[in-house]
C-alpha cells in the first residue's frame, strides 16, 4: 500500500520536503533500531514497560507516515511489525482483538461507510460489486480446488479453504479507505469495493457451512 501511494505521487513526493519529513524517516529508523536492540538485550521487561511502549510505537509510526504523505494506518502497521516479538507475545492479543472487534472496528467501518458518496452508490456500482463478488468466489475456490495448499486434502476441505480465502472484508475496507483518502480511486470504485467487502464477508459463513466437511459420528 505504501509503495502504491508513493508511486502514485511520483517525483512530486520528493519535492517540497521540510525538516518534518526527515524527522519522520529518522523516527521510523529509530523505532526499528530500538525494536531490534530490545529483541536482543531487553527481552523480558516489566509488563508496564510493554503497555507504555505499545501506544508510543503506534502513535509515533502513525505520525511519521502521515508526515510522509502516507495514510496513518501504514505507519501503525509498520510500528507494530517492528516491535520486539517477545514483548508482543506477552500481550493478551486475543482479548485486545476481541475488544477491538466489538468496540473499535464498528466505528472504523461506520466512518468508512459514511464516506461513500450516495450519488456513486447506483445500480451500476451494485452490479459491478456483484460481478466482483462472483469473480472473487469462483477464482479463489477454483484455484484452491485445482492446486490445494496441502496434500491429502479432501474435496470438501479444499473447497472450505477456498471459501475462507475470499472473506476479505477487513483488509479490503482498510485498503479502499486508504486509497480513497489519498484520492487514488474514484467515488464509484470506492462504493463498489465497500459493497463487495460487505457481501463477500456476509456470504462466507453460509458458504462455509455448505461446503465444510461433515463431522463423522461414532455408531
């Protein structure tokens, strides 16, 4: 996503730089160096240190990417990726994920949905979304069915993997939101992608139940 944003801006991204852009790059490098050092020499700090470091890393990464003309989420992803793995393993990832999914994700999705231009949500965009859904489902399932990711999978297991692969609601909405905020996709394309994300995610559960291997019961 970052490379696409830089490529879209072209050589204009290198002109008009101020001290803030240089500071942003230095900050990202500093975060990476600090994470690498902590992975080697400070593997088991007190829990309080980890909880303090997490928001600092995320906020610093977001600010740095924003100063470089990239979306804030790009910097947050980068900051999370360079945190010491031994620190991250001590965090209650499942509890944090559940809290984020229930309380934070709906606000993000709602905010993204409100950015849809009502004039762009027309029958052509809905038809385009439905066509993309059909193409996505067929290609993902067919590819996994023809070339299973692991040997020994039954037909139903291969179909189940293909169905799960086409569930891309979260990351598609994130990517579409980033591109839309940067002006890289039109209002029509943004509306179509958002509808595609919702439909493909909603269909995943019923489709998986339809093709999932039947559990065998003992006689």
